[in-house]
């Protein structure tokens, strides 16, 4: 009988080993199938996200520059203790579409008027600093874009450049 018990024990170990092996194989197959599905489905999401990101980024058009023909000139008599001082400034503007440049040229008289009003409000001593010149440039940009909006134009001037600034 002892021999029979040994045979029974051996057969139980063999069948237990087979079931363990089958479980391991099943887990490996499921893991590989899951990894394959993840890579297959995940790759499509990344590709669609990349395509959506490319569509969302607008392509910048080349810059178009326009120069005001005549300099803008203002005096600072009241601000400079009655010493005769004046400012002469030449500006260029930059946009990315011709329609905005065309709107700017169409409304040049209104632009010049608003810019001269802006310049009259400046202080001579402030414009002697680089921070004052940067602030003037930013205010000029805002003023120009406000005129364009008031004239129902959709585009905006992107930058204003001071090409000449003479203060005496």
C-alpha cells in the first residue's frame, strides 16, 4: 500500500504542476494581449492628438511693414518750464496680413491725430529714459489698435517701431 500512496502522490504533483503551468501560460498570454492592445490603441490616440495639435497651431504669416511718411512733431513748451522743446518721431507698424495694413493706410489721418494727442500727453523728462520710450511704444500700439477697432476692422497691428526720435 505504501507504493500506491507514492503513486497517488506523484500523480497529484504532476496534475498540480500542469494546472500551475496552464495558469502561468494563460497569464502571460493575457498580459501580451493587453500590452498589444494598449500599444495598438494608444498609438492611434497619440497620432490623433498630434494631428489635433498641429491643426490648432496657426502658421504665422510673414511680417508686413508700413511706415508713416511724415514724422509726428509736438512741442513741450508747458512741460519744460517754457523752454522751447519739441519731439519729432517717425514710426513703422507691422502686421501679418495685408488687410490690416490697408486699413491702417486708409485711416492714417485718424491714426496721426490720435498719436499726436498721445504724444502731447507725454512728459519730456520721461521720454529721456528707455523705460519711457518703451511705454510710449506700447501706448502707440494700443492707440492704433483702438482706432482700427473703432473702424470695425478685425485685424490688429502686431508691433510699432520707433525709427527716429529727436528731442530738443
